[in-house]
């Protein structure tokens, strides 16, 4: 379904105003009105016949302390990192929605995400939890049945993790309120994103604000 865009006359679609879209033909934008905001909007876009078209959108939630520059983010600050990131794979406690093409990892009792800065598994799925990753410094994924019903890994601090910058940043289903740094959307929207995303189209996510130093168009 194509979503009618509320562009001003003569205004280019948001992806055309970004510094970079990751080089693919699918893109998710997650935009907050200001750095301290905990809510905003997620839109998913496709490039069709040389034009970016909005394919869907949903209200979004961000970190309890708003957004911060991803390159200098500090772990434990409950902030969502701004920037442009790839989406390495999907996971979930529930089975993948019908039509999901992304690699999808099923959460089991022994599934953890290590956030221990002293661990070699820092910012990685760990199954089982390695000896050098303290349980108190890791997320037991199955303990979050609402949020991790469906999720996409956001590639923040992922390829070459910088210890202390942050771990476990995902696009996932809404919980009860603001996140600890992730981006979240309603469950049906998360299901729609998983059905829409195609890894061969190299989707990325751009996170930022409508204006100012964290303006999404910088990324």
C-alpha cells in the first residue's frame, strides 16, 4: 500500500533530503520533533521508478531520555542513537509473520543479548550466555514477550563494537512507554515492516530529529 505523503508544494520526499540512504532501494526513517522527545514517527520507503515513495508509517517511541548523537552515545543513558544504520537480521519470540524474507532468528529460553563491556560477546546475541558475560549485564530476550515479539536489529555499534557506547539497539514492538534506547512501533506496524523488508534491497534506518544538530537529513 502506497501512503499519500503530506509534502509541502515543491518539497522533496524525506529520503531525497538525507545525506545518505545506505545505497539500497528501501529505507526506514525514524524522526522525533526534538532531541528530548520520546515520541515521533517511523515511515518506510521504497524507491520506485527513480522516486522514493512512502509505503507505510506509524507512531514511534524513542529512549526515555530522548535522542543523542550515535557517534558519541554513552551506554546506560536511555537515549536513542541518531545516525544511519543497516539492519543485520530480524528476530522474535513469535514466529515470523507470513511473507517475511529477512533472516529471522527465533528467541529461545537460552537466548541473550550481551551488554557486558568486559565480554568478548559485547553487543551480540549469545546462546547460551558465555561465562564472561554477567547475567546482570545482558538481556534475557524471552523475558520481554511484548517488545521482542518481533524485532529488527539496528546496526548501531555493531560491526566493530566500541565498548561503553551501547548495545542492544533494536526496532521492536511497543512496550508500556518510552524505550531504553531502541525505536518501537505498534505490533501490527512491526509485522508490516517485516513483511515489507527485502534484504536484497539493502534497507537501512535513518534516525534523527526534524531539525537542529540531530536533524535526520545530516545522516
